[in-house]
C-alpha cells in the first residue's frame, strides 16, 4: 500500500498550519506522557484516584460478566452432582466417621489452649472482618499483579488492609475508591509478606516473582534448608497481616531462596474477605495550637 | 426519503460513526482487560495497542496524529500499567510509523507486521522496565507475552480491515 501523504494537505495555508499545530500538540503531549511516566515510576501510587474512578465504571461490567459465567458454569456441575449424589453421600458419611476422633482431640486441645492462655494472661488480637466481596478483574496485560475488588471505602475498605481467601492470603489493598478497591496480589514482584514455617517457626519473607510463583527468602542468620510441601503462614510481623494465615507452599529443595507457590489461587468465583489491618499504625499526633505571644 | 444516487467517482459521505469507529474499536480493545479473570502472569497481549497499530497501518488517515495521547491515557487507566506509559509509547509508535512512511515507498502486510511487532515489543519492554524493579524474574513471561502479541497482530489486522470494509478512499 502506498503511504498516503497526509502531511501535505495542499496549497491551503490554513490546512498546512492545522497539520503543523497537530504535530506540535502531539509532541507536547508525548513529553507530558514521559513526565507522567517518570512520576508514576518514582511513586506508583500517584494517579490512583484516576484509576479507581475508571474502575468504578468497569467493575460493575466485570461483575456482571462474571455472574453470567458463574451461572453458565454451574449448569454442567449441577447435572454432574445430581448423578453423583449417592456415591458422594456414602463417601462423606465415611469421612465424617473417620474425622470424628480427630475432631474430638482438636476440641480438647483447643479448650486446653484457651485455658493456658487465660492462665498466662495473654491478650489476643483477632482479625476484624470489614467486608466480603468478589474480586472482579485483574491486570492481565501488565507485569504488575493487581486485582479489582468489588467493594470500596463506602463499605469500609481502606488502603493497607489485608485480603484473605477461603484457603489463604490473597494480598493487600493498595488503592480504595468509593465502590472498588485495587488489591496487590501476593505474586506481584513488589509484594513481600513476613512469614514463618509451620513446622518450626523459621522466619522468612514471601516475595512475589511476577510469573505466578513466590520466592521464599530466609531471614535468619543460619543457612536454612527447605523441603517440598513445607507450608508457610503469616507471622504477624509488621502489623499488616494477622498471624497464621497460609501463604505459600515450597515446590522444591533448596537453601535460603526457594521457589514456592501460593496456597490461595485467587479467582473470580470465590469471595474475598477484607480484614482490618492487624495492628494499625497509631493515629498521628494532633498538632496542639501553640500560643503565640507578641513581644 | 430515498437516498440520492451517488456518482461513481464521488466520495462516500462520512458519518459520525465512521469517523469515531477506529477510536471506539481501540477503546474496546483496551477494555479486554476488564474480562473477569484473575491473571497470575501477564498472558494477555495489549489488544488496544495492536488495534491502534493495525488502524494506523491499514489506513493512515483513520486517526489524527494526536489520537494516541487520549487513547493511551484511557488504556493506562484500565490496564494497570503505570500511568503515562501508553501516552508516551503509543505516540512514539505513531511518530516512528510516520518516519517509516517517509522513507518507504510501499508497504505490504509483512512490513506492517514487522512494524507492529517492533511497536508492541517496545511498549511491553518499556512497561516492564518502568513497572517492576530490574531484577524481578518476569523476563521469560514477558518474552512469551511479546510473542503472543506478535502472533495476534494478523487477526487484529483482519478485524480492523473488516470493520473498515465500508470505507471508500477518495
């Protein structure tokens, strides 16, 4: 195809100036774009308001599409479970009987635990739920891993609150709009969560990689070794995430820095629970008015 | 009322829809990211940018030179990339295609594909460098995303040509 030379619109001076000024405008806009890019490089949270404003419009659309998908997806599942129900019933009854002894023991341990804590005079903090909502969409073209949550500051969601799924930790709220919030997922390269090993309490950091996996980095002095299927839970250090929420499972043997996968794979089907930050930052001291005395 | 018969060499009358069609198509392409799925790695090509490049390469007068400023801003707001990336890189792509058009006498589809591949790779690499710290192990998935985007361009190009089927050059 021959390029149509639309940069020379003819002999009309007015048309020529129009083309000229449109190029001037485009170059100026490009420079503004470069400046905006530099600003968001040094402080990624700038322009969060503009992004959440657009998310306010797109989240209902995603939510609607998602509910349609859920309804359609539930049909084959429903048909399947109708035919499987008898076998499933027998298997579940057997499982209840098997688990009975374990449950009784767990109850006894739980009771003893509470009694011992009361004896020690421990004061326990529990995660206070704020709201449960669905994650409706994410950022599939970007190297950052964000998800849009279908609840915002009108529902009590604030920046810095942890987001939990049914199986484990999902991430943390980074921007909150009126009805939507942006969640930084665990697998984001900028996300890092203080964790400890369930087996012996070995402290570590779960740092996202950006390719769907997580790096577990030991923070203790001694060389730590990791084995597959070891589970890491939040340690509660840092005060954002409440302790004992499953985060990651080790994939292969290694020392100091090993690959792990997230315990919770967030999807649009499950509900996500937003909790209050575990130990919120203390409120800023109120500036007391200083009496100014004139000499 | 019956439409007036048009002579064989007369231009097709321009409607508001036909003027806005490229921009609408590109914005819908940007909006593919609101599809309800939680991505664990960047698997989706930048459909908005591919649309933009396809329109520019198929029909140079479809969009004014400043169009990528507004369309890039919209894409930044829905894609989760750092704001300013689309504004800057999409406009740079337009300038680059303008310069190529100055030097090339003719382009056919293979050249279009090559230019679009360069533009998409440029956008994604700049996005990776500005969004994520340098050492993050995202380069393999980025490479796969670039390859997927390049492979998707012919389809997007066909789609744009189909949307543009009623256009008659003057």
